[in-house]
């Protein structure tokens, strides 16, 4: 597992590095191809973004790995992970460095090249067990998780259908704790179109898009609270000091805690847009969506957590979990009604930074936890 992790982490696979993603996809296909079943590389679904000039343009993504094994088996599960990292091809963090305390620092070693190695090892172990013939599963390793899974969410939802449970291999916390409930997320680009004018000669003939965007940011922030985080993150636009700006793009992130908070956030967004458009005599376009629903701990998820905790106890591991404001593909799976634990990967930390590290001992530990969990689910016929 360590050898695989270091080999995969040596390949830069930032979400926008299509060449690097193609390389890592080939290596993953070779490794996961040792499992039985049908492996294919799936073209990304169309996705788009809003530029700083307010234009909508297509985004290119890498292909996604999909493996289907024994689709007619009585017990079927879903396993997901991602091959992309947050480090672009020109990022200074590229090297793998062992530390004196045994940790290994490197881009993606925890998030989640190490997690992919854990997933593969667990499935190899189950395939070698007497219960394998009763076990069917799908594996999805996408190329765009770090930027929202816009080109792979439909593939994940399709793969989740009919599954009794799912495991996703995001990294656990350094102490082995798992993520429990997760908030959802919605990312929006709000394009404000005003009217330009000379800032000295006839400023009142203009309609200042920057001012309107700033007003909109303040109004949106008013909905911030314990069950809804609202973060106006950036305003693009403007130009010379002597011109009333006619374009601004406000980017904002919402984090609703519960499904009902999504509707409240959407209502607030659309109401604020309408009020600002009228108050400033501007046009405002809404681009974006609530792309990852909240993931509360429902009855099925609670049973799955209890099962994993019991497996951990049998293996001498203390398994705890905590709610988090972070999101991942586990949100998408849970919204399909499938119980999921989404932090079955390695223990590590400082992810999304140049200090990201892996605790190597956790590779075998977490592969064992996953393999026994899978076999318990097979023996029970579900969660």
C-alpha cells in the first residue's frame, strides 16, 4: 500500500492538470484492473464556470474510473474516491519527504492517494475471502472531487442505486476519528450588469455594478447563522477610476446544515438579488447551485457507524466521529438514501496545504477496518 501511495502521489494530478490526471488514471486502471469485473474510463459530464468577465465557459475535466463487479450479487456496495488533488501543475509542493517521526509529507498522500490504496487493499482482501461470491460492488474514482464533482455527480448517483451501504476514502483525522454529519454546500457566481458613465462628468447616468455587488454581499451575509454559513468570497470587476463600472461578479458560498436550510438559503438568495436589482437599477444573473446536499446522520447512517465502531473495537481501535462543515462525495451518496461513511481513508493531516502528511501505520490499520466492515455487511445481508 505504501509503495502504491508514493507512486501515485509522485504524479501531479491537480484537478486542472489534464495530462497528470490521464497519467494517474492509467496507473489506477492498471491497479484496480486486477479486481474482477468490468472496468471502464468514463468521459466527464459537461460542466461550466463563470469568468471574471461574466462569461459562461465550459470546463475540461479528466475521465473517471468506474468498476462494476458481480452486479447480480445479493449484497451490493459502493466505494468512491478521487484521483485529483488541490495542487496544480505549477504548485511548489511536489516532493515526497519522510519525516523523522515516521510521517510522510507529500501532495495527496492523505487526500487521497493513500485512501485509494486502502480501498484497493480492502477489496483485494475481501475478494480472497469465502464470502466474495455473495458480494457485488461498484467503484467510482472521479477526477473532479476537489472542485465540486460537477462532471461526476451523476455517475456517483447512478452507481449508488440499489446499494446497501457505501464507503468513501477521504482521510480520517490524525486520531482516527471519522466525519459524521456534514453540512451541504452551494456555490454561486452572481453577475451584476450596470451601466458605465464618466465618473466626473455624468456619474449619475451610470449604474455602479461594484456598489450593487457590495450591497448584495452584505444582504446575503445577513442570513448567516448557526444552521447556515454564508461567505461572500470575492468580487471581480471594475476598471479605471474615472469610469462608473458596469460589470461585477460576486462569488458566494452557502453551507446549509439541514435539508430544509437549503430552501431557506435559496429563498434568501433570490429575494436579495431581486431587491438589489431594483434598488440599484441593475440586472443580476444567478449562476450555480446547491451541488452537495447536507448529510445528517439518519437511522441507516447511525447503524453503519455503530457497525464500524464494533469492528474497530474488535481490532483494538477506538472509533469516534464528529460533525463537520466540510463536504465531499459522501453528501451526494447520502442524498440517494444510501448509508455512507466517507472518511475510511488513512490517518493524516494538514490536507490542502504544503504540509499535508500521511501516517504510514494507518494504511494497514484502515484497510483492515474496511475489509472487516465489508465482510460484516455481507454476512448480515446489509447494514
